[in-house]
């Protein structure tokens, strides 16, 4: 930053606020992590104490590994999240390209119709969705979840991506047309690389709710072989007894994959490659 | 042979007519400049030739072929855009060879054409750089190189110099003129800058409101404008327009005189009051009023002119133009 414009007091206040926010945001994660390594008694007696030689225990992790097929749940969550994100990004970007690039009758209406989904929560339609899934025989398959999450994510994706695609220079696309690129090649080779930051934004916005969702797995795919991680963790929470060691351990492990995905996407958020394309 | 023929070309966006009845012939090897104020339809005309826009009616022929339904890449054209439109994620080499790769040319041909074009534009040292690592002038040269490698029948330039600074603009203008001589290719060039039009063109097409106002060589248009618009558009400083009644009582026409055809003359027919003097070194421009009408004189060399003085001015014989109330030239 330019030293003439930076003021040490302002900088300190700004960083102070950001650090405070970071601490608040990380605190629950921190508590989950430390307690997952403690014995049950210590969790309740001193919830904020770090695990030491006396209180250290891996009993939670052992329970998680023994009970239920935890790796299968992991895998299910991963397939559903990655599958839905792929479909949301691919279909959303294609729809956004059509809306932003081509002039056709009803373009505006179509855009509004697609954006309508942002305002209506998909859970209102749960019963109808369940009936449809039963009719198509998709209940208790991962496809049921992938399709529902794709439908849930598409409106916002189309809305955000079409805004970004409008900003991609027309000259660039026309240069591609003159150079003999097909419309698909223009979409995949020219436009998609330029809206990559927007794609990453959409991916991050969609990823976390999908990973954490309990509602649809519980209703559409509660079978043992299609359980997601969030649903799988519920076995440790009972009406009368809750195995807190196991719950905390399961949650700690559930954070990891989503953290990795987030890091991958957020790198894209920062990278801007448009500079130099057009003046 | 004719390189491009436009016959009765109309183009409308909804109810707005952008191009009205355009008829233009371009000969092989000609450098044609479309010039006009912004919004006159010159860029749209270029885009219909390129195939980026469809014509509403009329016929576009490139060479002997009617191309109304032909996609841009199959028309044998290459286009240079105002914003360069380089592919940001490809280096210079790949930017220039993409079209050839799409057309499935052999590696040998691609290498040879790339070498030829990069030598012509002195781009050899930049082939592995990305567009973001190049200066504006270099980017524009890459954009021109991308057009050259395709060996097109027709080069289309859409205001290629507008984004460059003045000095660079002049250099690039010369480069384009040289390129036209070396390649002998047919080029169509769109600009709103009359200097570019005058210096580059074999033939100028002046457009206004989607219509062709006049077509001709630069000097033809300069010396023999068909109407007041063309007369005022070409030449800098622009032609002076005064009511003809200043010369002759009761005349309702408009008198047009170029600034360089005026000179101080104690017996001259016009009386002016000087307001401002621009010393350009080679020339001196005198901005004045003539009975309330603005008038500009362009005097050769460095002259001392008093501001606020009243002087009489004469017109070189045979250098006055007259236009009727509709702006049409009267001989």
C-alpha cells in the first residue's frame, strides 16, 4: 500500500476488526477440534481446555470408525457435492451464455423465470419432489440428491454468470468467430476461462450448503448405502443419549474435504486473467 | 476484378434503419476507407461484410461469390478490432495461429506463415509472450499479424488506431500503409478520423445516418465535395460556412471556403474580427468572427496577427463553394 495514503491507526483498527472476526468465526471449529480429542468426562467438565496427557482420548474417532460405514458416507457426500457442482456450473454457464449472448424472443422473460428460483426455497416442494422421485424410482439413490441440489443451485448460478458473461468483450467473441471457432469452442475456450472467478464464486456459494444439508438426504436417500456424512453422523445423536465424542470426531473429519475444495476454488477467485485481453 | 460488391444493402434493428440502400464496389487491391461521424453505421456496415451481422435485404458479394449466408470464417476475410480482441490466455504465437489450426492447415504452412507475418511486423521477439505482457502498440501489431497469417481476400479494420496515443497512431498508420503496398491486398478500413481517411485511402466512402454521401478519391472529395456535409467533414481545420449574402445581397445559399483559401487583403470582400491565434510553427491558424459567424484562416508560416483587430479578408479565385438550403452543392 502507498505509505502516503496509509494511516497506522486506520490500519491497526482495520486489522484488529478482521482478526476479531476471524477469531469469532474460528472459535466453534476450534472447540469442536479440541474436544474431539478429549474423554467424555473432560468435554463436560472443562469444554475449553486443551487436551493434555490425562484427558487425551481417541475414543470418539474409534467409535466413528467402528460404527457404521463412515468412509462410505464420506464418499457419498463427496460424490453428491462434486456431481452437483459440476452440473450446476456446466448447465448454469451454458444457460447464462445463451441468455447473455443471443438475442431471441423471450430472452428477458426466460432470464426472469430462471432467476425466480432464487426467491422460492426449494424445500417448499419437498413433498412433490419426493413423489416424483418415488415415481421415477430414484429414491435412495445419489442421483436423487444430485438432481435436487442442481435444481437448487442453478437459479443463482445463471443469474451471477450471465451478469459476468455480459462483460466479456464482444470483439473477442467475434474475433473467435472470424477465426473459425464454433459457438461451443467460443464458450469453452474463450468465455469460460474469462469468467473463471465468477465460476469459483458460484461453486463456493453452492458447495457448503450441499455438503452440510441434512434435509434432503434424510427424506430422499436415508438408506444405509446412500447416507451422506451429515446424515451418518446423526446415529450418534439420540433422543436420550448423545455420544458427544463420536459426534465431535465425525464433525472434525467432515470439515476437512470441504476445506480442501474451498482452498481450490478460492485460489481461482483471486486470480484475474482478463487483464490484457482488451484495453 | 471486383473484390467486394454491396448491392442495395439494408440493415435494420427492429424499427431502426441503420443502413439504407448501400451500393459500393471495391476493386481488387484497393484501400477503401469508410468514414463518418459516430452512429453513422460504418461499423455496422463492416460487420455485415464480415458476416457478424446479417443484412436485412440486399446482397453482399466477396469476389464472385454471394456470401449472405456464409459464416464469417468461410468468407475469406480477416478483421482487426479496435480493442485488439487478443485471446488473453494464449501467447502471441497461438493467438496468431489459432485460425490456421482451426482450418487444419499443415504444421509447415502454419510455421511458414507465422514466420512471414512476425518478420513483417517485427514480432519475432514476442512470440512467447502473453497479451498482458505487451504494450498497446505491440498488441495492435499482434492483432494485425493475426489477420495477415490467414492470407485473406479482404482485410477489415475497425478503427484500429483509436486506442493508441498520437505518436504511435502515426507510426502504425504508416505501417498499415506499407503493409497495403507489400501485400497488395484489398483492405477496408473504418474510422471517424478524417486524417486517417485522407492519408490511407485510395477511395473514401463518406457515410451519414446509414447512407452513402459520396464516394471518391481523397482529393476528389476534398476538391469537389457533393454536399455541405462532405465539405465540412474532410479537411482540418474544417471548411468555413457563411451565409452567401455576405458577398451578394439576397443570396440565400451558403458559402463554403477552406481556411487555407483565405488571406488578408485590404480590398477583400469579408470583414473579420480576430479572436484567437494558434501558432503551429509551420502554419498559423486565425480564429475570428465575420459578422457574428465563426471563421478560420490558415496562413502559411509564422505570422504575427493582432488579436481583436478588424481586418479585411479575400478569397482565392475559384475556391469558393456554394451550397443550397438543402446542403447540395451548386456549380
